[in-house]
């Protein structure tokens, strides 16, 4: 059974799309079958995957509103080796149209039901706000991965996001949980970064990934070439960090599976 992970943070500019694209590419490089669903109308994950958002025949709009089958809207020739449901400005209209439907928050979950077993991982790049697209993503997901910068306001925003996840879990998806908290754009020379990092580990314990994503010029450059950083500069710190994150997630899954076997 595949795992669906929403990559979300209500605060913009925290490395959400960068994490989605590069984690997906790292997982695909380990021979996992991966799907990325771009639900952000900006279409940055689409462009960062080497797909021109202005030229796609179908987008997440067709999946959510017209209810086209998933296999009809997928772009399979991405630069990261994973499948993609693209996004563009049409998806802004999808958010408005969703309000017209009954059970609007479950449209994405319904669309993925028959295809979940086809993939090892499905990553959903959410908009940087709590709108109906984000609610759809969290309703469809098993868990939420939260990228965040180690800054004071980001810490404050994390509290609000966790509250939101808790409320959604009580209403539309009782299985929803925090997959992990990822420290991004990390600068060890910055005292505040270290202080916030310590607070995260104190309050959230092993929910905070050991892997830290550093500030890295190659990570910033790769999207303009339409490729994940591991194919732009595989020796860069950014590429190594996302490969390490993929490894950490896979190890956690293995440990969880072993614990379930032992308690069965």
C-alpha cells in the first residue's frame, strides 16, 4: 500500500516545493515508484520537474473538477524520474469550483483511491495557505511533512499549523498525523537558527528529522533549469541532504513495520 504525504506549511518561502521535488527525486532514485501532485496554482513543482506548466494538456483541475482518471492527467516524462500531476493558473479556478460540490473536501481522496497501490509514495505540494486545495490534500493524506525555517515567526506558524492538522483530523481524516518536521535553509552560523532548532527538538522530539537542509546555492539554482538538485549537481550539499532525508524516511518506515510485526 502506497503512502500519501502532504508537504505543507501555511507560511510561504520555507522550502516546501523544493522539498517536494527533491525528496520525490531522491525516493525515485532508490527505485521507489513516486507520484508528485502539484496543488499550488503557481505551478513551481511542475516547472521544477522539467514540465512547462503553460503547455500541459491536463492539470490538477481536471483531476479535481472534471474527475478525469489519474492515469489520464499524469505527466511521466519529468526530469526527476517520478510521475506528476501538473498545476498552473487553472488550479486557482479549481479552488473556487470546489465550493460548489457536495463532499468537496474528499475529491482528491476519491481520485487517488484506485491508484494508491500503484505508488510507493505520493507527495502533494500544497499551497502556502489553508484553502480548499490544502484541505483536499490533507484529507487524502496519511501524514503531513512540515518544512520550516528555524526562525521565530516560523515557530509561531508551526503551532498554528499543528492546530489546523488536529482539527482536520477530528473532522475529515482521523488517520492524519505529523510525518515529520524538516529544518530547511539552515545556517549553523546563525544563533537564532540553533536556538529555534533546540526548541523544536525539545517540544517535538523524534518528529524532528535528524537531516537538516542547509542554505545552498545549488538548491536555489536547480529549479531555473527545471531539474531536481541531484541531477543538477549531485555533489552539492543540497543534493546530499535530500538523499539523506529519503534514507531517514525509509529507515523510519522499516522500524515502524518491524515494531508492528513484533506487537502482532
